[in-house]
C-alpha cells in the first residue's frame, strides 16, 4: 500500500495550489503591492500557532497531565513505541470528556504531548489503544503539526486578502483597474478553495499517520479495529462545535463532530471506511499477523 498513494507528493502539490491562489489573489490588489504585508502577517500567525500548538489544543480539550500511576497502560505503550522509534518520550494528558478521541501536538518530538479522552480509554482495549497511540506519535515524528500550521496560515492569508479586496477594491484606477466581476468572483471563491485545500492536506496527512503508525506498531488491524469503534463512538457522543474545538479538531484521530449533509466536504478527516480498508490491505501485505 503506502507510498504508492503518493501522499507526500499530493501534499506538495496542494501547497503549490495554495501558493498559486495566494499570488493570483494578491496580484489583483494594486498590482500586488500589499501581498508581502499579508504574507508577513501570515508568517507571524503561523509561528505563533506552531510554537503554542500544544498549549492551545490541551487548553481547548481541558486536558490535564497524568502520572504513570494513573495511566500505566498509556505510559507503557508510549514508552515502548518511542523507544522503538528512537524518539524522546512525550508528555501524556487525559481530557475529561466522554467523546472518544485522541490527539498529539507539539512543535517537535522534544516538545510533544499526546492526549486521550476518557471516552477513548473506556472503549478501546490495550491492543487498539496501542494502534491509536502509534498513529498519534507518527503525527509528531512526521512534523504534521508544522504542515497543518502552514496550511492554516495560507488559508487565513488568502481569506484576509479576499476580504481586503471586497472592502477596498482590487485595482488602481490610474492603472485601468481590473474586471470588477472577476475580482468579486475571486474574492468569494478563493477563500473557499483555500479551505478545501487545507482540509485536503489534513486528510492526506491522516492517511500517512495511519500507515506509518501501523508500521511502527506492526499491527495494522489493531488501528483498523480502533477506528471502527471510534466511528460509532463519535457519532454517539460528538463534541459541541464551538470555536475552540473546531480550531483543534484537525489534530484528532477521528472527526469529533456529528457527520451529515455537506459536512463531509469540509471534513478534516478522510472517510473512516477508506482508512480501515487501507489498513486491512496493509495487513494483507504483511501476512495478516493479527486478526480481530
């Protein structure tokens, strides 16, 4: 399976489209003279979000640090997997919510945190929890927090430029201006396209973390079984879609909100059945070492 899906290439291509959107939108505003202003603001926003990603996510989920006495299974699994990957041990947290989910965050492996909700600890057995924690650790090792931070900053910059275009106009009358209908259309459509591309990058990184995490644990079917339980559990106990939780939802292993209507188009996660199918295919390639 795996790299034949060209996830890294897809991510690079999606970033290329974001760059093209940014340059195209910025160029219609007075010949692009404000483009670097928005780019600078975006870089600052990216740096802040990236540097404080662990604090923001943990605060949004009201998580607290836990000791090895409180969560011996989490510590045992994460220590084993971190040692196998030759990476430092992250900080471990538990969020006091019944919604089953987990996430990892932090700007690098030395400043990483892994969090499980009380809901996920209640429904998964230890083998399935190992699959989930392997997935989360690979988000850290693959530097996905940086990737998602940059994608979010691009989308934010494009939205800001589009709003500037709508409120202040895009052309200099002395230079002949531009097509007002084209500028209006671009101002409306560019932010939508940017958000869809940002979400596509997030979904692509989920596939990578599934595969890499399954290779780290050596048990793809454990993660597949956990994802099936999470699909049911998140529908029974979704998180409320408030702003703080929406902002960190892309970090979670499963979409924490109730699915329905157009929500799949704007989902931060790929379809669960496709993720499970790919993991089952990986298991078949490895000889089906474990069955559930």
